[in-house]
């Protein structure tokens, strides 16, 4: 049996967020986002303290009641853990999240700027960096140092693009820290980082290299990071050993694609809410169902996906009335102007396609914008083709989740710029996310493919996903830290 480790998880979101019922009773609701789901199993097997932002007003009340200290909590399976909520100035948090993290770092790391027109890195960004991103990272660093003073032997797991500066801030005060930082989004090539002013791009890379381990989903993102360290910092990079030496420290850089929990989805498929949604989908569906399940994020490439489906209908009039697309989109980051504008573009495009093609009760694109997980799981079971055409994606969990539950030998259409394509590409129809014609062809190929080949492809994906599950990914993270500890003690 694996020994229980003392772990400090540092991430913007926590496993719970607090709220009040209409009757005034405090309740702890499960935190949102894939990261929370991915790391939940750590709570059952290790002694975990989770440091996260105070996201709600009640989070702030809880943090104040405990003087900023950690609160004892219990996971759904009964496992105890501690959560430390970091309450920062609301204006600073807004700059950190809605100016730097999402419309700047997220856009940069997904290659989302049309550089002749955007971005304009004006005084607002510099203000948001120094008065938002930096202070929030400092607050997380302060909380991490306190937890390391309480448990000096604990390993620290930083996560994602919100906290690039925190590791260096902690390392300066705790040189003995053992830490890993996992990046869940793509890492672009070094030329694209030159969009940022020099001190910002250096701060990002130096912050990450204060860790013992930096992890990515794929060798592609790992290679880009290694080259960036050489180009931007002039660091000593050993490609064979996958290490970076800079400022007297050596950091191991690894790649491990995150998995899903097959047991959770095996249970979900027969959940009453899912079965109710599945019946509704089955009653309304056309003969052929093309599915997409995404957030309304510009990186997900929804508009081009709709245009590809329209071109498919143009090229194959025999499919009119027989094929439809179900688009289940979770509204995302609507406080960021680029996201609200993209959602409007998605709605306009669906309207354009439907106005052109619909007839006799047949709706080519059924667009539903809501956070409805049960509906998404039900749709996983019903698709004939699953379209995942992201511009860039660190991994893409939908491409792993949906095949586990599909009952119709559905075919995965997968962007070559998703991290999961490195794993699943042999069994998917891979597409260039900018090639609308190629996507239209792939939709037709998926819907007309022989049943035997469809079944073989689906089964191969299922086998891979079940073998390379969430537990294997977590084990790989812990093994990376063990490698570092062993090399230090040797």
C-alpha cells in the first residue's frame, strides 16, 4: 500500500467553494473545473492541504473567520483534508484573472492573437501585472510558506498559468522546498513569447524554473518549453536529460498526459439525470448525430466547426434532414470582453447555418448554451461523430471522456493541435483546425465509415483511456518528485 504523503496543492480554484442557502445555512459546494476533478483522488490517499483563491463572498467570510488559516474539510468519500483560502483585494484579483491570466497568458499560450491587430500591451496590462498578477502570486507564496513552516517535509504542487511567479517567491524564502508545477495548457514556441515585454517573459520562465519539476501534457509542449528556456533566458538546456540549468538550479522537465477516472464515468452513464437527458436526445435526434461539447472559449474553434458542418451539408445534400449537429456549450469567462464577443459570434453563425438549411422541422445545428453536465454525459452516449477541432488545446478531456460511454461506435474527429492527438490520433480522424474543407470531409467520412472500422477505432481509444487513467497520471507526478529527491540524496 502506498504511503500517505504530505502534499500542498497550490491552484487558483479549490475543491470546494462556500455559499449560503436561502435559509442562511452555510454549504460547501464542489469546486468547478477539470483540475479540481483531476486532483480529487489525491485527497483520499495523501495528507493534503489545498491553497486556493477565495472565489465567493462566503469564501472570504470563511477565510476571515479563521484568520487566513486552513479549514478542516471532508471530501465526498469521507477523506479529510485542509483548505486554505487566499482572500486578495477584489481589484487586484480582477486584474490578475481578467486582464493577465486569461486575455493575456491564455491567449498567448493558445496562439490566439492576430498579431497585426492584437494585442496592444498598454499601460493597463503593466498596471494589472504589478498591481494584480504579482500581488496575488505573492499572497499565494505567503500562504505556501506558512504551510511549509507547519510541514517542512511536504511536497508542493503548483498548477497552471495563474501562478507562474509563486514558485520563485517561495523558493527565495524556503530554499529547501520540493516542488512541481504542472502546466495544463499549451506551451507556444519561443517566437510567440516575444509578444510580451522582456521582463514579463523572463519572469514567467524564471518563476517556473524555481521548481524541481515542470510538467506538461505532451512532448510537444515540453520541447517548446525547453527551447524557450534557451532562447529567452540563455539557460543551459540538456535535451537528452530533459533538464534546464539556470541561476544555479537544475529543473527536470517532463510530459505526462492527464487521464480521466473511468470508474466515475461508468457510474455516471446510468445516473437518473443522465438517463433522463439521454431519452430527450434520443427522441429529438436525426439519423446521424454530430456532437461537440465545449466551453465558449475562442480557442475551441466553434465558429469554424459550424462552418465546416455547413460546408458538409453543401457537399452532401443527401444528408439534409438526416444529419444534425448538437452543440452543448458551457458559457465561459463572460467577464472578459473577448469571450462575450466570441459567444455572440457562435450564436450568429449557428443562426446563419440554420436559416440557410432548416426545413420541415429539421434543425441542422441545435445550439444549447448552459452548464449541464448530465446532458453532456448523455450526449456522449449518443453521437455518431464527435468533433473536437480546437485551435490549440493543452490536452482535451472531452476526447477521452466521450468514447468511454458511446453506444453507437462513434468516430472521433480530432484537431492535430490538441494534446490528446499525440495519444489518440492513430484511432481518430485528425484534422487541421483551420481547414474548414478538411473538417467537412472528415464529418462525411465519419458518418459513412464502415461499422466494423468504427467499432475498432472506438475500442482502441477506450482501451488506451482505461489503461492510462487518472491514477496513472497522478502516480507519474509523484514519481517525478521522487526522481528529484533520489538524485539530490545520491
